[in-house]
């Protein structure tokens, strides 16, 4: 499969702002600190509740065998890092906005990161290294405004392993990777979840692992299904029956169709146009599909749900990217630069991302840095990160209304 679907993540801001290329777009999402969904108690301040939770989690973590990349209350948690953002308008005007983690949220996010390991073995070890912390910050930390983010380290298939070890779900390296993330999820459920509702987040190899976790643990378990708020499975080729919202990858979950829908799946792969026939994404039964054992093609299509408009149509994207030191804040945003719309043609289904501002807008834009077969895959999450956080908040509000005691 050539370089395989999990190329090492490269955040485009440095190369972009440096004059080569860049990525982003959006309509300027403003994230309110905490949020309406934060748990509050008249008997105990929220800060004391969060501190008590953190102390309890730390004790339980010390007794478990899981190595945590992100865990609420953990020292130097990359998923709780600064969210200060420099907003760069088409006019060149700059402003700074910020947001804060909601440490009192009653919702958990379970995040499975994409292929980032450059180790020389077929499977990564469990050391927390810069590659893992960087991707957790870039993809998962902004969700801390709407949930408590949990991310176990797992023995993912490395870049070397994807090239030389195969990506079929039965290949030894993939089995090792799945067994590792499965163990982390089981530990989380048994020792840390405490019955809280869950949002699943996975990208690329992490999306393949998330598909298998949902298939094996949640899809056929009514109790866990009731606690699933939303699944964000990006760049992983979730499939449904052609022309349907269901079937394929899951028996009980459907593709989301409206803002505030809960218990459903948001999935897409981003491209500037129709994916090539040999694309690793957006086409069933090939590429990333193989890692989760999804080899079928006949009567199936890959899911595309536009995170900016779950009901369909074109809408502005809200991108956030790490600034990589080129702005005074850790994040940068380019409002109004991109729009997104789901398209389907010739057996492919994808999120088509287009520049929506005029030629006078000199802000940098994303390119297919790994070639046409990859599209905008390295940037699937960040191109619509603001939209995805908003989608999670809306789903949480719906879930809370539906599950009032």
C-alpha cells in the first residue's frame, strides 16, 4: 500500500506561515469556558469536585497497568494544554481568543490517536513521546472544553510496520495494536468511567481501532449503547448500505443527520475533489478499510457526514491548527477560509473542502502534501475542529435531555 494511511502527522502552520503551504479555514468559532453542560453542585464548589475527581483518578491509575497519554487530573496532560488562539482574518487583522477545559464535565471523551510512531519496530512501545503528545494536543485537547479526555497509549502499528508488516486486520502487527487499545479501553471502563456517557474520537489508524472497539464492545451491548453520545470516526472508512444511513460497519448506529443528534456517527475523509480510484480513503473495501477488516465493496458506500452541516449541503468550516511558535498563542485560526460539502461519485464518498474566500485572501491554504490518494487526510480533524467540538456539545445537550432522571 505504499506509504500506507497513517503517515506521520505534519501540522502545516509552520510551512504555511513560512510561505510554503498551510491549512485552515473556518467561521471563527468562539468557545465559552466551561459551558452549559458543566456539572455544578451547591454543596461543593466545582473546583473541589474536579480536584476530588483528579485525586481519585490518580489513585486508580497507579493501580492499573495502562499508560495514559491523556487522563483527567494527570500532571502535564497534553489534552488539557492551553487553548489560546490567534485569529487571523482575511484582511490580515489579528485577535486573540481563549477557552478553558471543563474539568467538571459529566461527559468523557475516549480518544484513539492516528499513526505517529517513527520507531523502527513494527509496533510501538508504550513510552509517551513527543509524537504522541503533539498529536494529542493538535487533535484532542480542544475537546476538553466539552468533555474529560481519556487517551491510553497503545502499541500502534508504526510507520515502518504499515509499510513492511501489512495492514490487514489479521496481520500480527494489527492484532497487537488492537489488543493493546482493547486492554486500555477495558481498563477505562472497569476502573475510570463510573457509568458516564462517552464520546469516541478516532482518526486514521485510530479510527480503525475505534471501529473495532465499537463493534466488539458497544454495538451489541444495550447498556453501553445508551451511554454512547457520539462517535467521531475520521479518515477510517465507516461504511453503510448504499443509499442508507445504516448497515455496514455497525448494526445499531446510524450516520448523524442533524445537529444535536446523539447515539450516531460523524465520519468523513477530506479531499479537494473526487478521490482517485486507488485512494486509501473514501472508497469501501480498500486502503484504511482493511485495517478494521472491512473488505466488502458491493452494496456499500463510505459514510460522509459534513461536520459543519449534518443535515447536508455546503457550510463554512471552523479550523484550528497548532501555531508551532509562529504566533504568540499555541493555536491559530483562519475564519472564512474554507467550506465543506459531502459529495459522492463513481463509488467514492468524501468531504470536499474548498477555499471560500477570494483571490485577495493571502492566507495560506492546505494542499495534498502526500499526493492525491491521500487528499487532505493529515488535516481531517483540524480542518473542521471547531465544528466537531460544537457537534459534541450539541449531542451532549440532546443526550442530557433524553436521559433525564
